[in-house]
């Protein structure tokens, strides 16, 4: 899940206001809101990554088993390097 355009704008504006010497520094509530937005985004990305990894495990299980011939071919390829 990506961050909504409104939240992206909010965080972008907050970053500019956090610069040293800013005329209007962000409030504590604004900083808390930004942290919650970023945490939600990271949690969603983590869940998506876990779901993707679960899908990769099932496809890896469908691969052909490793045989002595495939091992010998891989070792021969290494020797030829």
C-alpha cells in the first residue's frame, strides 16, 4: 500500500518546515501524525513482502529436485571458469 497523495504532501511540507531556521516549525501533533503515516506504510510494505515471500516458497517447492547430474554440471561449470 502506498501513501496517499494527501499524506505525501503533508510529509513533504513537514520536512521543509523541519529545516533549521524555519519560520513555522512543526508541532508535536504533526510530527506524531507523520510517524503514524510512515509506520502504517512500512507495516503494509512488510505484509506485502511477507505475502510475496510466501508465494516464492510455493513456487520453489515446485522446482525439480537436485540430482547428482545437476551437481556435477554445476561443478564442471565452476572448474571451467
